C-alpha cells in the first residue's frame, strides 16, 4: 500500500516538473500556448487541459511536445529547482 502511495506521489511530482518546464519554455521563447498546441497536433483546449492537469500527458507524447517547443525531450524532465525525489 505504501509503495502505491509513494509511486503516485513521485509520478505526480514528475508531471508537475514537466508541466512547469513546458510553461517556462513557452514563456521564455515568447510562444503562444495555442501555437505550441497546433505544432504538437493538439487543439488549444486539449493542450490547455494537459497544462492544467485535467488531461494526462503520456510519456509517448513528450517528444512531439518537445519538438513543438524547439527543445529536447530531456529538457522537459529536468528538475531545475533541484527538488527531484
């Protein structure tokens, strides 16, 4: 039971890192969320739902989001705050 809780907590933390990194890259590059969504093949609403935790971001979607952002997939996983568990 504890391992399930811990795995969920780590997974949630990982998703938060990815979402924060996507938002940071969008802001730093001056992109519009809608433009990134279109380049990645998502509707504006679907991409918004992903960034607000209402729709899961699957691991197999990371490369196409990274490509739309003009970065490497690994850039989305990096914990720049040093708070990785």
